[in-house]
């Protein structure tokens, strides 16, 4: 079960990195912006800038956890604290469309 959660978190992180707006690390948004609109992030650099809430160039466990909690909340469309297959499919479709898919 724990290895499944690690894999899920890793996949969620990759999708989050692809979905977020790229922004220079020197100007990270305060509070860990989790916007799902705009152009794809600049890979790990963009994702790091989004997660680094205090702008110190490092991602603490608290910043990492807060970012993923925000991502979970965005995907959990009905707010029940669980991700259904339908919510994940909807999120994946949204990601696909954001990247020029049909």
C-alpha cells in the first residue's frame, strides 16, 4: 500500500510540474501557487519555483506536502477527500488538453 502511494505521489508530482506556469526560481509565488492554467512549467525548474513557498531555493517537507495537498484538492472535484477513477480521468483529460491534445 505504501509503495502504491509513493508511485501515486510521484505521478501526481510529474503531472503538477507539467501543468503549472513556469516562473523563474528567483521570483517564486508566496504560499506555493498551484495554478492549473497557463503554459506548461519549465520542467523541474517551474515545479520547484511553485513549491518553494518561502523562496529559499529549497523545498521543505512542509512545502512539498502543502503543494500536494493543494493538488489533491484541485483534483478532488466533489470535495469528499478521496480521488475517484472518474476524477483522475477528468484530471488526466484536462492535462492532455492543456498540452495540445485532442
